[in-house]
């Protein structure tokens, strides 16, 4: 969310663009800076070259609750907490971990630790490959494949749940899953045995993945659409994933406030990518169902905070929100109903030693 609040005023940007005739006749929106309880108001900010600026003028992002809260002095962590997000951000990529822990204490769970590490990693990425360069590389990449369409087509053709097969070397909960790890070999085997799409882990520190693995699979001749399974906190990651051949990106509701999800969906639309929005509990599902433009929702039965698995979670969420999903989706999320009614129409299968050795049997099932 900080990239929407960090450079220059969103509303000032709209006013300037409108004055130049850039908003296609839209009237500039009035500034709304309020002060409640003596809190000092802060300007709403956005990068001057954001390509989604005009589109934001035509939807509710400009008047998002998060922006009003920011204007009234709330911290970004407090804004996230107001939406039920328990994962804190340190937002100090130049500080040492010791300095951060002196201020915030140690990370409270596995996911928070991953996100704190990701903040350092993304800052390093910006330094090595500036955003402007990454955006240009993403736009020069071959067109994105239709990840969502591939899942829908596979289900329509076969009448059974489509398969998203996951290329993963390790995880924080189980350690190394496969010592002799060849991402291209695994991806090709999954595709040969009927996977509709592939999920490529790109987190390095905790999953021993990489964007290089994603690029290798993309350049290997594999035709399946590819999901970049990354802990996204910054738009740089989405553009970088697209430049490496990703057709879809994972967005985690337990980490991202609504405004971030909306903004990242705009970027995905601009790049022709599919966004898979992951939810775990009822509040996350309720939040995501209120966001326009969501095509694909994944219910994770495993808590990313504790890594505890509750197999009844999917059924519970569908029982409570099935009607809303149907009403919201019409055609698109109607498919998602059938997907999740049998866990998922798109089942994720991870690549462990035993999974790899029994790949043919599992993908045929």
C-alpha cells in the first residue's frame, strides 16, 4: 500500500491530468483531507507515471477507506489490522533485523517472518533492477497465456477437476522435499501427465525457489500457463514475474489490504495476467468477494500463520458464501463454485519425493 501513499498526491495527480484533458472529460475530484481527534493529515500519494491512474478515476479506489484512514493519521499496519490482517510490515528495508525487532519485537509467526524477509528482498530487487526497467521488460515479454481459461477449458473438456501442479523444492514446514531438484524436468513431466497449469515457487529464502526457475520452465518449451507463486507485497514483483514468463500471480489476502489487491488487479489486467487470490478464513473471503475484478479465488486449508491444516475449512466457507460467489461471478465465478465444491476444480499438487514418484497416478486421478 505504501506505493499508493509515497510519492505525490493521487487527487492532485487527477486534477493535473484532468486539466490537461487526460481523464477523458472526467471532472477533477475535490481534495478530501480530514483531521480527526487532532491527528495530522497526510497527503494521498501515488507514483507520477502509474499507468492505472485514469482507470482509478473511474472506480472506488480514489475514495477507498484505506486512503481516508491514512489521511487521518493511521499507520499502514493499523489500517491492515482494521481489515483483520494480523501480519505486520516493518517497512524499514535499510534497517537491521536487530533494529526492527527492538521496535516491533520478533516476527509473531512463520508468515510474518517470510514477509519481513521479503521486504528486504524486494528492496534489493529495486536496487538491482529499477522499476522502470522491469516494467519495460514485462511489456516486451511475449503475451501472457490464459491461466484462467486453461483451467476452465480443461474442466469443460475432461469433466474432472483441472490440475495446477506445483514445482517446489522445499517448504518451511517440511524442509527439502526433493534433493535432486530439476524444475524443468518436473514441469515437463507434470505437463505430459495432464496438468492444465503449473505453479512455480519463486521465494528463495524459505522455499528454495527462484525467478530463474520460473524463467527456465518458461523457456523450456512447456506450454502450460505458469503461476508465479510468490509472496507479493510490491508491484515490482508482478512486473518482474511477467518479464520472466509468468502468466498468473498469487495474491494473499492474509497479507494484502483491500487497496493493494485492487491495485495489483489493475496491474494484472494491464499485463494480461490472471490473479489468483488466496483466502483462508471467513473474513478474508468476505473481503475478496467485495472487490471488483476477481476471477479466481483459492481457499487454503492451511493457515499460513501456523501451517496447521483444517480440511473442513473449504466446505465451511462454501456453505457460508456459495450464494454470494454465484451472484458475484455470473459466468466466471460460477466456474469457481464447481472448482471449490470438490476442494478445487483446480487442485494444487506439490512436488515432494513421494508425489513425484507417483506423478502419473496422481495426475490421472
